[in-house]
């Protein structure tokens, strides 16, 4: 995929704008299903060796907390480049002093971590936001230690014929209206379906993951085929 100039600044500003309403919008748009998908990703980290987890683009820290819930002894680092999202994450973590989650401001394309620092690297709903997807995948593999797991959750276009049309209508027409009403930001919630429409198919992403040096790459669909979880071994 081509490197997209100006995308990082656009994405960073957008998530900072919508941070306060981000969790509420997720709950509404997914009819409350979004945390179940993160729990599937969190359970996939149980196959990783012992050691620290890095949750990239942690946003409001929901996946970081889900990982802490399945592995209370594992240290989790949540990293994001939108300070507004990290502010919401910090607020949420104050209510969870038991969780071993620390937050770091960092860009997924130039991670401030040494090679082979983490037993697993996760992300939820990051990939289609990256200005340079290939570089993002290389960074995930670089900071994962050999044998460590890379686990990525993303929205994808469903393939079931009738459901795909209904979902397309809902996502393209209804979500931007709800986004305007609840988050006061129609642009952000038009960008969401557009970015999913433009993004790779799950099979195309498998090829890029292998090119980035990941092994045993595979995926499975969730949420009636609207969500996909890719896994690979560093
Ligand atoms: C759709 S939100 C997902 C947040 C969270 N993972 C979740 O499950 O709700 C996408 C997040 O990716 C972050 N992001 C996008 N590009 C990034 C980059 N290059 N480096 C770090 N964070 C990035 C955004 O700031 C935003 O918080």
C-alpha cells in the first residue's frame, strides 16, 4: 500500500477530537459487541511466551485492560500517539489500580522500544489508520521477540451476500448520522466506513504480514464477518 502524506496528522487530530465520546460511540455502533471482540484478541495473547505485552494504538485502553484481565501478572504497555485518547485511558486506569497497565505516547511507525522487547504485540482497529502499513507491520515484528505473537483486530467488509449490503448501508449511511449526533463529528464517522472500504482484504493483509517477516500467519472472522483477527509469530 502507498504511503499516505498528511494522514498521520489527520488521524491524530481526529482521535483527539472524538476521544471523549469514543467509548460511547463504540458501544452504540456495535450494539455492545465491541468488548467481546477485544476479549478474543486478549485470549489469543495466552499463547504468547511470558513477558511484557505491547498494545499499540491503545486508545482508551480497552484491549490493554482485557489483556490484563486474562493475564494479571503480565505487564502491559499501552501506546498511542493521540494525547486525547491517552487522557481518557488514564482516567479509566485510575479506576483499575489492580491492572498492570502503563501508558506511553508513541508513534506506531517509529516505536521507542528496542528490538525483541515484547512477548506479544497487539492492536485493535489501528491498521487502516496507518500512513504506512508496511512500516507499521515491520515495527510490530521488530519489537516482538522471536517466538512472540503479533495479534491484530480490524474491521473488514463482510462477505455474506445479503448481510454485506445491509451492513454497507448501515455503516455508510447510519453511522455518520449517529457520529454527528453523539460525537458532534460527522467527518470522523464518515472516515470510519470509508477507511474500511479502502482497506485490504484479510488475505491481502496476510501477504503483507509474511513480507514483514511474520510466520504462521492466519486469521479468523468474528461479528458476522465484520471483524477479523490476524495472528502471526515473530
Ligand atoms: C479506532 S482507535 C482504536 C483504539 C483502541 N485500540 C480500541 O480498541 O478502541 C485507533 C487508535 O489508533 C491510534 N493511532 C493511529 N495511528 C497511530 C500511530 N501511527 N501511532 C500510534 N497510534 C496511532 C489513534 O490515535 C487511535 O487511538
